[in-house]
């Protein structure tokens, strides 16, 4: 790089600049009103006329003068603003490589200059670069095309890396299918990151714009949708950074946004040169790529000047190019990238070439190592191979560790406020803070009460889900919740229940990745498309058991749901039995809660009974017991196990104090009360609510479920060892009963007078 600065021309240019800039500065400061008379011809008109062959030396000179004028204006803007440092004054949580220092200060961040020729380095020893002012722009706009379950997971890692480094308000524009929109809308709503706005655009409405283009790329039709962003995004949006989902940021995205100021003339696209030989056509014999300028450009990271693109009639430009090239190429191989490059080949003036560190492309055929001298120089990593983290690269371990850092990074830490930058008011956050401020912090049960209002970040459908309810309106979904210590139950439940399942998992970010690896390594789980896994991320002191149940219930897409717990195995065939019971008991037209009798075993290795007769035999031998008969008889006593032994038809039972059976109900049944967390009264309160709403409890004579033994949970240990825990639970229970009395009137008096000591 130093050799590049020793040329005589550059030395003379630098010397002239040193003389010119102080003179211009003195002139500007003394006059206060420095003007250059505008030329009659605009840069767009001038370059267009030159391209069609009508330009002469005078026009070229006029263009050069106009460029100098623009540089002068930029200089005046710099001189009119006080210089600012980018040292970190907000709650920054450290660099990925140094996460143990939560208030680590960073040096001023500088930009590299886009350089001519093939892949270039990212050092800028020749010229000092401007620092990023975190409030220079009010909002940075980012557009991402995202479709499906897997891409939604990838987006979260990308967003984490952006949020980790950012110091500016962000506005994400997601072009999504219905699946990704549901997932991401819920995620951002519960994430509650300050100074972040999210908008969605229906990709299904855009398919007709690009569906006529044959495409062989694995991204499918969604890989072509960047072409229509000028038409899709708001007409008043002037510029946007466009990112692939497999991107990881290693720096503040504001640095990339500031590169827009370097665009000149008709430059409307900011792109990094392609780092493989793909467009050179020499990867294999008979390889015939789309036309490109030299090595071509990679579209994983794009700066788009939307307003200028619209003036250039971008829609017409790319369509005509695609139609012409498809006559000989027949289809695209790299989706939108092929068409972008074909357009650029015809109109090279459209591109502002970005330094390669803004899109370091990792695949087996790239020359990314030639892009940088040291990995610490890199700013954006692009896993643009279908092999993703398994690509060949001498620094692949460093890149992988950087990626894994954000993959497992606690997203709750990214809720930090941005100081000094104006942003839109978040009314949900304001209301939450107001509610929390009204709680009495001196209340011994403050932490219990606060948990009720904690907003837990939620990622719905963490794995692929594919299920359509049956047409006969009898379908039933098993609903349960779990944490990492109950993961081993998943395969067994899937073997016992063939119907749809909705599960809420309470995990940290790192545990979510452990679960993902576990699930992807399980043939049993991967063979089931009808299991919805919904991650609720850990926060607070208590296990939010009823919140988890509610999250799982809300994602049920069948008319009925069986409310179970993860440590119970349903009998073989229970799914079909419940569906038949829907018809036999006229569930569609009545308010019933069908009770499935619960039993337990103390043996880790149980020969699971395949029939009621076999279960009764094991009950008589002492291999099985009625659930909690020895510690909490009241919880299931109203089921009337003595009657169940001989029953052949369903029978009705009455609600009694502390009744907490496992039931099948309609999907629109009431949710669980969130005030009950950890251990105690969480199911009891729900059954009481069903009774208050006049549900009829009907015990099924040929249904059963068995609780499998496991180590006691952390919350039950706290309940047993902490007197204050038990006192607060009793207080919350009394308040719930009072609320029931107010909501249901005279009919709810029995809940106040019943002996509910737990």
C-alpha cells in the first residue's frame, strides 16, 4: 500500500491539496458565502449525452468542473460542522472478541476508499478518512428479502450483528412470505429494541414481477426480488442498504451508510467486486456465465440510490436486459446477481465499487484471502456458499467464531437505549415502563408481580413446520412447554402422539442453538413436520410456565387442543381417540373439557402399557400409581379413579378445590393466568377459570397418560425451601380468587369459600 502512495502524480496532487484546502478554508471563513456558478448541463444529462456519442472536449471539461464543484460543496459542509469523535459513550456491550468487557471503548472508525481494478485491500494508509458521526443521519434503512423458516433464523443472527455495533436508529424493510412475516413480526414486537422500526412487504404480491425469469439458484423466486425494490419500497425512500440473510457485520453499519456520500455522477449502485472466477468463465469446462464487467459484482451487499434509480427507469432497464440475455442464456444461475451484472456490463457508469472488505465472500472458489491483510480489517462477512460454515478458507475458524458469537449472543442485551440520537416514541415500551413504575418495589412479592409484565423475546416456528388441519374439524394439537432439562422427552412424545404438537421452549440464545443441533441430529424429530417449536428466551428470575403455555396455545391451528405437560407420555392412540370423542360428545356445540386421567411411575425404564387392562394390572402390582396420590391427592381426586377402573362410557365430574386435570378443550378456551410463575397453582387457576365459564368436565373412560420420573425442577426446590416464595404464592392465589369474584359475580363465590389451602 505504501508503494501505491509513492507515485509522482499522487505526491503532486497531495501537495496541491495541502496548498488548496487552507486557501479555500480561509476564503470560505472570511467571506461566509462561497459560490460557484452552476453549469447549465446536469451531470445526468451530460453523461447520458456522452454515452450516446455526442460529447466533445468542452462537455468533458464541464463535467470535470462540475465534479470539482461538488467536492467543494462537500468540503464546505465539513468546515461548517465541528469535528466529532466516535468514542463510545452509550451502553456498548463489547466487541465479539472481547465480550467480557461490557464498556470497552472503541477507536474512531474510518472508511476505506473504493479502489480500481481487481480485488483490492482495505487499508487506507494514503489518505485519512472521515469518522462516522452517529447522529449525522437520523435513520439508516436496511432492506432484506426473507422467506421461510430457515431464512428467518439466519436473519436473527444478521440483525444481532448489526444491532451490536450500531449507534443509529434503524429501519428494517423486510420483503417476506407469510411465514417469515409471522415469525419476524412476533420476534421484533417482543424484542422491543429501542430506535428500531420494522416494516413488511408481501413477497407473494411481487412474484408476478419476476416469476417469468427462469432461475436455477437455490434461493428460488425470492432470489430475484431485489430487482423490484424501487417499486416495492416507499416512493419517498431515497436510499437503502440491501443485505442477504447470510451476512455478518463486524463494524457499525453507519460506516457503510456513509459511503453513499462518495457516489458521483450517475452512480446509483454500490457493490463489491465478485471474489470468485465465476463471471470469468474458467471454473470448469463449458462454463458459460452471464455477461459481466470483468470479474462482475456480488449482490450480497448493495447500496441503492432509489430516487436516482427511479429517474433512470430502472424497472425498464433491467427487464429489457433480462429479456435480451435470456434468449441465449435460457435461465439465471445466480438469480438477481446475473441480471444486475448484465445491466452493469451495458452501463458501467451506474456502479460505485465498494472496497472488498464490505463483502468478504466465503465459498470454496473465492479469492477472499487477497481482499485483506489481517482479519481484524474486515467489516462484513458473507457466507455465500450453500455449504455456509463448512467452506474452505485459511481463516474460516475466525469467521466461524465471529458468526457463532452473534448466533449465541444474548439478544436481550441489545435492548440498550441509543443516547443522543432522536428516535420515534415506542408507546408499547412507554406503557410497560409506566406499569412497572406503579409497582411497589418494597413489596416482598415485587419480583413475582413484575414477572407478570416481563416481555419475553419470542421466536415462533424455530424449525420448519408443515401441517394442514384435516377437513373434518376434529383435529387436536398437543400443547406443552419445556426447558433444556426436559429435552430428552421430545422423541418419546413424538412416538406416542402422531398428531400436531405445539411446544414452547424456554431457552437462552446459546441453548436455542444446542436445541437446534439436537433436533437436526434426531431422525425422529426431523421426520415430523407437524411439530411447532416456539422459543421463548430466558429473562427474569422465574420460570414463566403460564406464559409458555399461552405462547404454545396461540400457535395451535386445529379446532381443539390437548393441554399436557412435557413430562407426560400419552397412551398410544390417544390422538385418534380424542378425535373420535369430539364427534361422540358433540364438542363443536357444547362447552366441554375432556379429562384424560393421569398416572405416574417411579421407574425410569417402564414397559409402557398398551391398553387400559394392562395399565390396571400395573396399577395393582404397584408399578403405576394415580398421579401425585402420595403428595397432592386433591389435584386429581375429582377424576374419581375408582369409577374410571370400571367405566366404559364417559362420565361427568364436578369441580373441586385444587382440581388440576389434563384436558382437551376448544382452541378458543381461556388462556392461563400469567401471574402464576414457577411452581404452584398455575394449572389450578386455569381449571377454575374453565369452571367459572361453565365448562363441563367429562372423564374419558379409555384414555390415560403417564408421568415419567425426573429430577425436581429448580422452581419446586425454591417453593419447598423458601418460605417467602410460599407466602407470595398464597397472596397471588387470594388476589386471583378476588378477581374471579369480580369478573363472574355470585357464581364465583364458591372459589372464595372453598378450602383451597395448597
